[in-house]
């Protein structure tokens, strides 16, 4: 289902024109998560059945956490800030990409530690840590493309 962001959800799939514009007000349409997932499954039918679901969860996780890290600024700003702080130590020069990989390693280490101790965690469990590993890997790739 597609709902209009300007009509407070009053525009529906029947009032949306191709491209997602509302026939009522011309506003941009928003596709619900189930429609998004179904569309992706149609466009990409091969692979494990849970892959798209996990990827959509990672997109949501990235957006939620990035609000805290960036709060309207550069979405990769935390990697640049930490890289700048670490550059204060001349023999420890670390690029933003390296910082992303260190953050990824931190999450992987936490997941491995939890698994080795048969412990799920109080704040973030193994699944959340592994989602973070995947998100940090994507961010490291984005940062590598900037170099």
C-alpha cells in the first residue's frame, strides 16, 4: 500500500500516479514495509528467504543509530571525528575507513565473546551485534570509495 505523506495518509494506492505522486495533492508517496519487502523479493527472487528481511532491518537500524551519531550532520561524521582524534597520536594514523573497520571489529568481538560465554547480552544481543557488523562493513565500503 502507498500512502501520501502530505495528505496524512488520505491518498492511497488508487490515488497515486506512477512515480509515487499523490493525485489529490501532488505529495510524495510512502510505501509500507510489507510492500517494499514484497517488491524486493519479486525483483531479487534468488538467495536465502531471510536475506531481504535482515537487510531491511539493517536499513532501519542504520537510520536510527545514525540520528544519534550525526544528528543532521555528515552521516559519516563520527568516523571522521574519531579519525581526527586518533591522528593526535602521530604513530597511530587511522583513516575514517580504518575507524569503521575497528568499530566493526568491536561488534564482532562482542558477538564472539557472547557466543563463547553462552550469553545473549542485556542491551544488545548477538543478532544486533551482527547487524552492526554488516552495517559497518557497508559504511567502510562507502568510505573506501571516497578515498
